């Protein structure tokens, strides 16, 4: 087919060499192969369709939020390499970023810069802002970010977070919400989870299971509630017929 160059992952070296030998023998023409380092998950597994953990450029397959989170979660031992592979930042700037990281590792500066640069490159400025809104809403309990989210962004968050569509009824309590969302067990242990301070709605801790839900406080103007159980378990509630 007149192909002179094939590019593939480092694990495809054998296939590329076979093609090189075949074309060289059959046509006598010079052809070339280039391999690139494999990009792996945080556990070292290969990323790809076969493994079921591919990271896509298409927003319908990998949202800007998911793309941003993939890169912001990279470990210290790989983030410098990724900054060089996936961004157009000057090497001097990358070196400075890593120097600052050595002084303040708790800020995750290189990871955040990497995630921002790649997300902006793939999805533009609007995509990056979308990813940041989703991140603030989900991981920082930002009411403002949650209220500003579009339906598309909410749907993208639903893919990563347990969600429920509930019919609002006047007089519903915090306990009713938690149970209908299947966020706490039935019985005394679920009740105690709330009284012990393990439940927050839109970033506000609720310790009274019998407290009545208030529209505008527990239910935001876009018809959404962000329910958090413990430190890391989130549930997004979409209210119907408010």
C-alpha cells in the first residue's frame, strides 16, 4: 500500500520487525518502524481496549473529568516523564515544577499541571473548566460548582459515582434520603451513621436523621443533591418533579 513508516507501542516491536522484513524482501524498498513507550495504569497494567481500561480522546468515551482525573492521579515516579511526553512545556519549566514539588509534595503540583495541560490540549479551555467544575463538585463538595454543572456534566459524573433519581415528597427527612439512595443500611446502624456525623449533604454535615429536607439547602436549584457518606463515598441525587 506504499506505507513507508509504522509507529506502534514498544510491545509491538516483533510485529513491526516482521512487517519490515516482509516489505524489504518483497519490494526491496527501505521502510521504517518506530516504537513509543507504553503508557500504563497506576498499577503498571497496559492501557487499551483489550484490557478494558483505555483512555479515549472522544468525550463520549472518556469525559474531560475522567481524563483530568486519570492524569492527576499519576504517581511521583512517572509524572515527570508524562509532562515531557504529553505537554509542550519547556524542559526548564518542567524541571522547575519538579523542584517545587520536592519542596511541597502535598500540593501535587506536577500532577495538576499535567492534568490541566492534557485536558486543555484534548478538549480545549471549556473542557478543562468542565473537568475542574466536576472535580470541585465531587471531591471538594463545592455547592457553587455543583449548581453550575450542565446536564451533560452531571451525566458524566453519574458514570463514576452511584446515583439515584428520586421523587421529592414534602416532609422527606435526611434519613429518608439516605435510605432511598441505598447509601446507608436499614436499621439502627444506618440511623447511627447519621447521628455520628458520617453524613453530609451538599457539603453540610447532617447529624439529625429526622431533619426535613429544605429546597435551596439540601436540594440545589438545578435539582441535584450531593450526598456523602463517610469520607469517600459519594452519591448524586437527581430530584424529579420539584
